[in-house]
């Protein structure tokens, strides 16, 4: 019997104890361009370097430094001006830039639906502050969560990019395409929302060991880019 996406999400909730609170809408399209109309480019891997400071590399450049890349791109406009003192300050790498970089959390085997990836932000094993999530408030009038995540295979060839959108943390209208859950317990809002796990759609055809580009937007603090390996 074929298992539906919703049934898989219910399995995730039952297996982890997580409450599935925020399903997402997912769309697919060509990934030949990066964010906001910027041309994808890099200084290696057979591609031509771009003078556009907002350009997003389509493969992981040799010697890739996500902190330096996101600081430079943030100062060029990907991060709001109101946050640039923080990213350029003495704690900028660990407390602000690292906090917005994706990582794959430890999740029980078999509980993430096929074709999806579980993501969190700010890997504590690297010394990065964990990313909080919050509803609109005085400090973050638009709210503080990731409202979209784009995933593309890291290749110089044309590739499909999936876009997962999150309308309102921790609850949005349900679809059958994904969810937000809790890494531990049942409440993604625990620990200032740092317990939130995002489930995002992967492009079809990926296999373990493939490298993907993660390009995502924090409502309050702008866009961030990094590369992860599919486990």
C-alpha cells in the first residue's frame, strides 16, 4: 500500500514525540539563478567568477568559508543594515552569522519522510549560537523565523531547485508537503523556539553523499547560504 506524505509526517510525530505544527508549501523551478535575480557563480569548478557581490555559487568553492561569504554578501545587501553591526562585531561569527547557518540535527532513523531533509540553524557542535524562533514582537516586528528555504544540488549543470515556504511560525495552513516539529519533546516553541526543526523538500534524484546548496531567508536578519552533504 502506498504511504501518503501526510501519513509519513504523522509517523514522524509518533516516532519522535514531536507535534507537527507547521506544514509548508513547496514549489519547484529551475535553479540556474541564485537569490533575488543574482546570477549563480563561483571562483572555481569551471565557472566564471562574477563581480556581483550578491551572486550565489552553484557549487561549493574550494576553501569555502561560509562565515566570510555570508558576511561579505550580507554587507552587500543580503542582510539588513540594522543587523550589520552585529555580524561585523567581535561576536559576529559565532553569535550572529553562525547562528544563521543550517545543519542537519540528530533525528531518529526512519522518521524524516523520504524526499525531505530536517534542518536546524546554528550548530552548537561548531560553537555557533542556536537560532531562536519567535512570533512578531517589539524586537522583531515581522517575526523571527525562516520563511523560505531553497535547496539545489551543488552542480555547475542546470538543476531543479525546490522552495519550501513557511507562512507563520509555529502554525500555518496545512499542506501535504512538509512540517515544523520539535527536536526534543513536543513543543517547537521551547527554549525560545530553539527546539524548532524545519522539514524541507529536496529536489528529486538526490542520493546520500550528494552536496546541496541551502539558501534560506530569516525574516528578521536576511539571507544566508551554505552547503550540506545529504546523509
